[in-house]
C-alpha cells in the first residue's frame, strides 16, 4: 500500500514538474493563438489610377469601399456570371468586416510601386494553356467556384495557402492554435487547415500538397514560416511549382498581429515581392462553409446541356 502511495506521489510530482517546464517554455514564446480577421479591402496591387501614390485621400478611400461590389462584379469572367451576380452588393461583400488598412493603396510594400513584378514568359504561357471555362463542363470551372479549394475574388490559392492574400468579397477569418511542435492555421472559407511543423525540415520535393509544406521557427517574438512543395495546380496568383513563401507573424498588441509575407517563384515573377497587413483579434465563432449544399444550379445546367446535345443529334423528321 505504502509503495502505491509513494508511486502515485512520484507520478504527481513529475506531472507537475512537466507542466511547470511546459508553462515556462510556452511563456517565452509569442502567443499567436486565437481567432483573427485577416480581411482588408486594401488591394494587393495599387490601382492604376493611384499608381504614383501610396495613399488615398479620405474621400477616395470612402469611394473605394463604396464601389467594392461593382468592382468585383466587373472582374467576373463572363456576362452570364455578371448577370447571375446581380445580388452582389454591400450585403454580400461584408465591408464592415473588411476595412481598409489605413489609407494605403496597396498591400505590396516591395516593389515600391505597389505592383506585382512582371510575369515571366513561361508563366504567361502556362496561364494561356489552362482549359477555357465552359458551362457545359464543370471540370473547367475554377477550384474556388467548385468550393473545393480557393479564394473567392482572388486569383487561385486558398485563404490558408501562403501567401494568404485577403479575398475581395468575403472575410478572411482564421483560427491559430499553437503547441510545442506545431502551429495550426485554420481558415473558415472552405475549411482549409495548414499545419506548420516547428523546427523541422521540408519533405522531399516529390511530395506536394495544395497548401504546400510549411515548417516554422521563432525569431524572438515572431513566428517565421517557410513553405515550399506546392502542387502544380495550386495557381496562387498564377504561381508555379517552385513557389517559395516566407511568412512572419508578429504580435503587435493584444488585438493585432502583423502579417508580412515575401514571395518568390523563378517560374512566375521576375523578382521576389513582399506584402504586409494586420490581422485583428475577433471574438466570434467560425462556421462550416457548405456552399454547394442544396445548390442545384450545376446539376440543372448540365442536364440542360445534355438535353440540348440530344436534340441536336436526333434525326430530323
């Protein structure tokens, strides 16, 4: 009996010591955990009408926000899409959750002109070779349209896939969870989850994934995440397989993370580029995104297309 008591006491002491060591180690690291809003209507690239200016006037900023739904609608690929999105207004585009980052005219801070570097010829050819979108073939639809993986209102990628460029149409909500060995970055939109292995090494180049292979380490109060090994069809901002992204998450204060990202891809852009913007702490629940639940549109237009094909092939009477 006495031996059991001694054993139980020893285990309790060891567990308490372990918790103390864990708490001490965790306390020395930046606390990035919580729910965050990484949304902003500040564009990634500087709009052409402001190409020589790094800041809006307050009046220009207000008009830029007001015109957000029309701007998104104008970027839809076809007149059919634009007709289908007649309800794309300031209720659909949650501008209240997507404030501008001050008066900045772009998220890109390098190059200084606030623009992505020129696309290389190989990237232009890769982009031109993609299948043309057809309403008769859902396989030609973008991954975001099919709610499989993607960033609505942006060019490819995912809200969880670095660089985590904010959507122009929907809020970019995240949940960050930390342990001693991993950091989880979960995004509400299409419920993607990226796992960052701390102090690890990259997987072999043959192993590729939609969100890439992320490893991380701490530099003082900053989490640095290095991501490679993307799939060829990720197409984050027209990127290719050799996309390499370095992210920095820094806790600025109790309610703010500063997100800074540097991107290079020798098969896409002439030079690397860097962007930054804030993530704001929020106290809301994240919801499951089931954007095709009860959606009969694709089924119906495919049925109509097949019926049309059948009529065209039927012998004339």
